């Protein structure tokens, strides 16, 4: 990877590793607009202040937008979520291996 590509990956990871950032995006993965309150409920224990901050960051990054029906991901955000879709399959496989490991340790 070039220095420029490394910098781009670093910037994206820095944005996504912010607390609740991935959860906010993931809550919008179905493509349906969500109001602030519904998005807050979808994410879980996020405070309104933190959600507002993450929304501002995601909008500034071009990953989210706000329309008359609520918040949605942009085409760029949808592309990111599509690429992260494999994460769900991996997470399931990983959780199973962790459960087996814990059972074997007992």
C-alpha cells in the first residue's frame, strides 16, 4: 500500500473507531430512514449528545445524510456497509469459536 492509501485507511479507521460510530452506521444498514429518536433506540445506550456528535461526523465524512424522513446512509455509506457485510458472518464464526474455547477451558 502506498503512503496515500495508508493515510486514507488510517483516516477511515479513526472515524469508525469513535465510540458508537459503527453502531450508528450499522443501525442504518437496511436503508430505511430513521428519526433521531429511532436511531438512538436502534443504537442502544448512546446518549443524545454522543449520537449528535457521531451524526455530525458521519455527515461531514459523506457517509450519512438527513432528509425529510430522517437519517439515511449516502451511496458512499451504503458502499462501506456492503463491504462490512462480511463482518456479520465473521462475527458469528468468531463467537462460535470463542464459545467452544470457553467450554473446553471448563
